[in-house]
C-alpha cells in the first residue's frame, strides 16, 4: 500500500520506490514490475541500483530476464549503470554474457569499469574461451576481443591472438603490445 500511495508528482518518487525495492530485496520477495519500472528511471543511481538488485535476485528471476536487463544496462549512457551491468553479467555462466559485457568498451571507460570488465572476462573465461576456440564467440570488434584475451592471462589465448595478427585485424600501433602478451604467455 505504501508503494502504491507514492504520488507520481512526488519529486522523490524514484528514490522512495527504490527504497521499497531494497525492502523487498531484504525480505527476498522479488517484485519484477517495480524492478522493471525502476530500470527505466531518469536517475542513473536508481537504474544502477535496480540492476544490482536484479543480480541479487538472479535465482528468483528467469535467467533470460537477468541477461536481458544486464545486456540493456551494459549500453546505458551512465558508467555506474554499465558497471553494475558488467558485474551482473559475470553471474551468468554463458559466453553470451561475456559478449554482452564487452559492449561497455563502446563508450567511455574509467578505471573502475575497466577493472570490473577485466574481472568479468576472467570470471567467464571458462565459458567464452571455448566458444572462441570453436568459432562461436560473436565478438567482431578487435578492441573488445583483445581486451577479453588480455584479461584471461592464459596460454590458451596465444593461438587466437596470433590468428588476429596474421589476419591483420590488430591495428599496427597495438601489434607490439599484443606480441608482448603472446611472448609473456
């Protein structure tokens, strides 16, 4: 009743509804409708918090819902929302989650987002690296692919990196750095 009574004209509406979402989270009672509405908020802080709550409810939401929420949030205009999306995608054990997380590289990065993406690529490497080796990892952007391969820090990435160099898909100014990674592995 309290959530329903929050007026549309209330300037703190999204904040109050977010606090309600957190209460529902605390008592482990997912509210998909409220979550969906807060994911559309004009306030990036509310959107980011809603993505995090969706991640916490991953066992109670359909897997496709969390993937869809996090994939959409990975392309958000605000880095805080993208950060929450990247970490939510790390909880989805699929190569598609890694593909979706790499989309954040299409927008400006900061050190926090960079680290979150690096961690996510490492967390999901057992899913996306075999897909890459089987030719089923759908990342055509060389920057995204080299970021993911660098994050893994495993000899398994040597062959894909060398293939990218042989196919002239690595920009000339980055070849030396990629070769340094290959040599170190």
